[in-house]
C-alpha cells in the first residue's frame, strides 16, 4: 500500500519552507526550512526529507501576482517543481500560493510571536498553508472518502 504522505514546498530564493501532510487526515504541519545557496537548494536535505517521509506526491506553491499574472519568481518555482519531479520521480502539483505568506504572518502575530522571530518559522508556515490548500481542495474532489459512513 502506498504512502498517504505529501510534502509541500514554499519556494524562495533564499529559503524553501517545507511542510508534511497526509491525504487521509487532510492535515498539514510545518516541517523544515531548506536553504538555497548560490541558486541551488540543499538537495541533500530535501532527499533526506523524502527518504524519511516517503511521500506519494509533492506540492509546490506557485507565486503569482494578485491579478493572477506571473512575477519574476514564478518561473523559478516552476523550475524547482520540474527538478523535484526529475530527481524523485514523484508527481508534483503546483498550487496558487497567493496570500499564504501573509496568512502565515497573521498567524504568527495572532500567536504573539515577535516580528524578529518570524523568519525562521514563516517559510515553514507558508509551506503548511500551501499544502493545506491542496489537501482541502483534494478532499472536496474526493466524495465518498473512507471517512464518510452511513
């Protein structure tokens, strides 16, 4: 039987936030940050997360402008998704990530986390938000899941 785990990524030019979720529970959780050094993600860290969690699929946030148009980071996030697919031979889903960083920042403010302590958790929370969006949408498209009973 295959894994229900899914890893979500919030691509950034300096840091990539990573979250883990489960398609059966429909819940996502912040997991880790991966540094990007001279344009290259720390592939060894991504590989160890993939080895540890054995995901069935990967989700990458697609950064778009509020009007839906692409911005300078959009093609880099797409390329990152393509590279994940090529390296790990796993399905990669691109998910609109508009508002996820803002939502993560709001969550931190509401939790009373001081602004100077935001950055270490902001990317992970944004990845969690991206993955949660995917899991929620996926559940809506899967009527009659094993959670429903008569």
